[in-house]
C-alpha cells in the first residue's frame, strides 16, 4: 500500500466517520452505480496491498460458519469439536468467532497460514467488491475505521 494512502487513512479515518455515515444514510441503493462502485473497488485495490496492513486480522475476529469449521479442521488435521474448542467462541450475537485477536493464523509479514481455507468472512472482507458494495452500506462506515481500502473507496465515491 502506498504510504500516502496509509497515512491519509490514519489521519482522517476518525474525523470522516460521521461524514461517511451521513453520505451513506442519505444515499439510496438506486443512487449507487454498481459498475462505478466495482470500478472504484478495483482501482483502490490496485494501489493497496493487504499484507502491508492486515488490520482486519489484528482487530476484527471473523465469523466462522459450519462449512469453515469443517474445512479448516480438516486442513489442520483436527476434529471439528477440537478445532472449535481450541480456536472459537460464541459471541454476544450467537456467532462463532475466532477467540484470539490478532488472529492466531496471522504469520510474520502478515500472511495467513490457512489462507487457502480461511473463513468465508475473511475471503469476502471488506465486502466492497463483486457488486457487494451496496448490499453492505452500513457495514462500510464501520469497516472504514479498520480498513484503509474501504476508507479510500468511500472517499472516492463521495467525490463522484
């Protein structure tokens, strides 16, 4: 990720949170051009290398669904119950999430040791691509506080 993008995110994310919230609450899904949102997503991610940041892995424990449990447990050579006992807990919403933050599978250099079998929530994060953007408007304001890419996507969309 360019130093400029990262510095801009660090210095502006808190003060722009209310601006983003207002922008998205006053924007209907009809007013967000899917193609433009996808274009901005691709543009920002061409400038961002998630391995430079990994803030999602250090700050947000992902939801782990049953299919994820089966896949990851098999990959690690564990029984599903053993994987759940060792790595997961049920949060206040009733979702199974990773027990530890930063994620226990985050390696030095910000790589993921289970990348090929990582949870679906990790695969889809930050939910701004593949025409997902307008389905997650409320989530983007929150994610802009953790993810420089979401922050810059919102900044660019606002300028349009």
